[in-house]
């Protein structure tokens, strides 16, 4: 089974609108971390936001927020007030446990912001 | 603070050759991970080094190897190159200590083309 599933290969959003990128995960480890990364066409992966499995509140970082629904095993990324520079690939990732750095990545969602 | 530096950025090899890629992590980061990114398979974990020891290994053949030096710099080597090894190879560093987000900081990658 896939550890991370991103079901939206491509998304379009109007500039200044909000957009939600879906991510579901699969793990039996009670301790895990969920991450979102942005990859522009230049190729570098940019860390956006993190949610720990024991965190009670949804994580927020500026215009990014993570809608964490633990029972449904979902960790959707919400980008508010989209900007043209948000056009990129977005990857959801998970690390199980707290030691080691083996991250599992989803297949990504290509976001295009329309002016 | 300097980011993760990968060299070379681009390289072209022929089948059967070998290649060595280099990664200098962020100063103070002791964990270095390597990922292979291809359009078909997405991001796949190769291995992780922490304090010169391989801590985790992904599901790749023995042709893929790596090492980490005392200054945390890391190299990965691919021997007997195959066409399917053409990919973007991403290096990521993190503090590596347990607890806390432990997000990965990625370099810009080394794009390998095997002819």
C-alpha cells in the first residue's frame, strides 16, 4: 500500500483565491510527522509546513495551513490568497517515528495559478 | 547560512560507466539523505547517513552506494550505469536529532543523464 497518496495530478486556481491540495497517508506507527514541500521548475524542494502526529492544533505558516484530520488519515494543504509564484509541484511527505530520516513522498500535485 | 550544495548540477554518462555525486550539508547538520526523482517513480529514498554511519537504506540495488565523511559531507556512487538511472538525485540534510520537526533541507539536485 502507498504510504502517501495525492490524488490530484494537476490543479488550477485563480490568483488571490484559496486552494486545497489533498493528501492521505497510511501508517500504523503512532508517532509520525507530515510535511509539505514545494518544488518549482528550478528543481529545489522547499519545505513549507510540518504537522506532528501528536499536535492538537492544525499547523499554520503564513499563507499555508495544514488541515490535519487524524482519524481520516488526511493532511491537506491549504494555500490562501494564491500568488503567481505559487505555481509549482507540491509534495506531501511522511516520516514514521522520530529517528532516522526516511521520508515517504507522494506523487505530487502540479498547481497552476491563473492571473 | 549556506544551503545544501550539490555538485555537479548536470552530468551525462554512458551505460556501464560509474558516477560520483557530492553533497555538502548545511553547517551543523549531521544527517544527509539521498533521493532519486524520476517522472515515473517520483521521489524514492536511497539512503541516509548520520555521523558517518548509514542509518537507513531504501530498496535500491547494490550498485548504489554512499558514504559520509567526518565533516558531514556525503557522496553517493552509482556503478555500472543503466539507462534507468537517469534521474534527478536530490540530497537533503537535517539536524538528525530525535524530537522536533526534523524537516529536510534539499539541495538543487544533480541531474544525471545516461546515454
